[in-house]
C-alpha cells in the first residue's frame, strides 16, 4: 500500500525523502511525489510510475530544503496519474499533505467544500483532506488538525507541511501505521520502520487520533483533544543492512537464503539449547490454562492464514486440541460461536493488516483471551493483543512472504509442543527428542539452498506452463496452499492447492497434457494414498513433480521428477519442504521476467479493507 515519509532537520531533505521512499517501495505503489519547503514557498514534484520517474523529474527540475514530505501512492480513488499522486495542497496552497488509507466520508465533505467555493484538481479522497484543512485553518495548525480529524471517517495516516510553519511537520493517524524517530538534529516520520533505520532505531508508534509535531529539536505528542502526552520509544533491533538487498538480485532470494538463520534465531528464543527444553514461560498459557482449552481459534490473512492452517495440523496432532482457522475478512463480519474467555490467536507478519486488526478487536469485544504471532515489535497488533509470540524473521521487504511464513510455522510448531506437554499429551522426554531433531532442520534447509540450481534448471524448462496444481494430504495440504499462493502472486501462473483426495471430485477435469502437478508427499503414512492420486493425474497427461521426506521408492512409477528433502520426523518435514516451493515460485517468476519483489497489484502491508 502507500508509503509516507517526512523529514525536518539540518540536512537537505530531498535525498532523505527519496531514500525513505525507496525503502518503502516494497509496500507497492504506482506514483510518487514530494513537497519541500524551498526558500519561501512550498514546491511539489510528482510523477506517475516508478520512483525512478520522480528521480528523473528531480534531475530536470531540482529542489532542496530542510523540511519536506514524500509519498508513494497505491491508487484507490482515481487512476494512477501525476495529478492524483500525492502530495496534495489546498487551493490557497497554505499546506501540503500526504495520506495513507481511505477517507470513507470524503464525498460528503467534498460537497460541503464545493458549496464553499473550493475547486478540486484531483479525484482523490486525500485532496478532500487538504482542502478541508485549508478551509478550517485560521493560523493554528494544531487546532485545524484536531477539527479535521474529528470530521474524518475511515482510515488515515497524514503528514502535513504548513506554509506558515515550514520547519515543522504535523502528523496524525487512525487505523493506519505511523512511526516516528528523533535523530541527530532531525526528526523523521514514516509509515514503516525501514525508512527510519538509517537515522534512529528508537522509535515511537502513533496511536489512533494522536497528533505529533516534528521539529528539528524533537517531537511533541498530543492526544486527540490537544493535551500534551509523553511517549516512550521502542528500540528496534533490526540493523540497516538487514533491510538492504546486498549482492542479491532480489529481496525475495535474499530472504529465502536467510531462512536457516531465521529458523535458528526464532528457535533459540523459545527453546533452551543447553538441554533442549521449551522456555515454557515464553508461551501465553500456564499448565492449568492449557489444560482448560477446549478449542483455539486462529484468524489471519494470506500467507499468515496458511501458517494458521498448518498450525492447526500441528496443534491438533500433537496437543489434541481442536483448532478452528478463519480468514480475517470473513471472521470480522461473520457469525461467530466464540465465547467469553476463549483463546483467540491472530497471525500477522506486519502487525498492521486491517482485517486482522479488526478481527482482533472483535475478539476482544467478545471477551476472548487474545494472542498474536507477530514479526513487528510496536505494531498495532503487537500492542493490542493480550500477549505476543514474536517471530524473529527481521525485516521482510519482498511482497511475497517467505522467511516470515517460516518463522510463523516454527512458532506454531513450538506452541503445539508446549501445549502438548502442558496438556499431558507428550512427555518431557518426547518433547526434548523432537526439539533435538528440530534443531537439525536448518542444516537440511541449507542443503536445499546449496543445490538450488536443480530447482532453477527445472524452472527453466517449465516456465511456459499455464496451470500448476499443488496437491497434498494432511500437513502437506496446508503446505500446498502456501506453495500455490507463492507461485501465483509472483509469477502470475495460475495455480491452485487441492487436498489430493478431493481432486477427483471435480478439479481433475482441468488436468490436461502439460499441466504441472506438484505432489507434496512428505508424510509416509499417507504416501500410498498419494501414489494413487499422482497416478490419476499422470495418466491424464500431467507432469508430476513429487517432493518427499527422504527417499520414497514408491513415487518412481507415478512421477516424472522427484525432489527429496533430508529424511526427518514427519511433523517437521513441512518446515523444510516449504523452501523448495518458494524457490520454485521464485525461479519460475524470474524466468518469466516478472518483477519478483513487487508483483503487480499487490502491496506488502494491506492496511485497507
Ligand atoms: O502482514 P500480514 O502477515 O498480516 O499479511 C497478510 C497477507 O497480506 C500476506 O501474507 C500476503 O498474503 C502476502 N503477499 C503473501 O506473500
């Protein structure tokens, strides 16, 4: 979605803003722009398309100044164009504004402003906020902002530069993230952490309707009534380099290659390595509480939903606890059977996904005990959930989630073991044996990464494929869902995941000469059944690629290509088997010349409904 950056300080703000926008580009956008206080006037530069276009515009018509705001826009109201790009100003040019989110009552406000003589230049809801602020402004920016915010419905993060107070940036937000930091003689605001890392790692997250006033000397915070408040900064331990591409061609490949490290880092947060026991106090339930659960509800979106599906398999299998998993956008408006006090878990990499936040708030209203699996300290979900199981994936920049999915399924696997032990379903010895085995998974992953050319070669021969079906049973079916999403989102190849036994109830009609069927068959107890399903598609012309947990002789007659991961406990195999699936998606996308890190129409953090 859109990205915001604002700067005031002793540097020329233009390179700072451009670096910030580049750091936020991964969120997805289709135009970019800057507003800078230059000498004695507000100067704007805006360009449709990539940040490169804005850079070229700045080469032709340079500008400089000590305070400014910048934006990458992901079009919602009005097509991507120079005019609709942010920043927007009011007619009298008393201010410039950038906005993330959607103003739901913008038409009503627009009509009122038109009746008072305002003339609109763009089709955006953002210009309505600019004109509204200009209309309300009587020389006191804070007053105008307070009044405007009380009239806005929907979601917004706003950064504003007033011509009368050019060295100050005013910010506010509702249901859309904003993070601020004060560096050396400079203050900076952005919609996401990576834009701030070069300046400071001690940051403050804005809460709904709070107002921040950024000056070179520091940042003042106010509540929605204009009363001054203090905020304590959160320290972010991501380093600057971890949010950079380094020598990799794409962030996605860098992030896949980081998976063994992500595994170790996340594992060590929850497991005591000296004796392979769980750090049981890291989990948000004690023994009595774990025993009292009848059901756990998991709610999330996209990849995080797929992590929930696999988590369900882990928890039901190991802890003998029923788990219901629901998509957040369905849960938030659907009927619910949830009762007061029931455990409710959301999963989110960003911690800012609008539907997941709404689901969490609904569960809180229902009196549930809320928990979150989350990657971003200080994010809305991490602040609002009753307790947080952090993932330690570090910053994930590619739109396609890879290492964050891995970290989520590791945390869910460890939660399943912890619940199993506390509920008396597994002994301490059995848990320790499993954790020892688990500690060997990163090395098995590394082997796959070291031999990734095998997958690249396969992709080079298969990139013209039109349809790919991922099939599996049990845990492999949950894994297949994520494998199919990964492929479709970055390569635009049509792909679907099916429970292998379900194919013949309809979908097998789509199998034809040249279809690719990826059979995930890591569960030995289900391999005989998988063999029949593989044969059904093979005889109908599909090319069958099978992924197995160690050698499986039985696959030979039924599949054309076989990839083996190192043999391991069945329950652990999905943690490793996701790596070749992510690599397959990556290489097919690269072969097709797709923009791997920023696929069309997608945004990293989906902060609108
Ligand atoms: O930040 P979240 O985990 O809440 O995001 C949820 C989904 O938007 C996200 O997983 C999305 O499906 C990714 N593009 C998948 O690669």
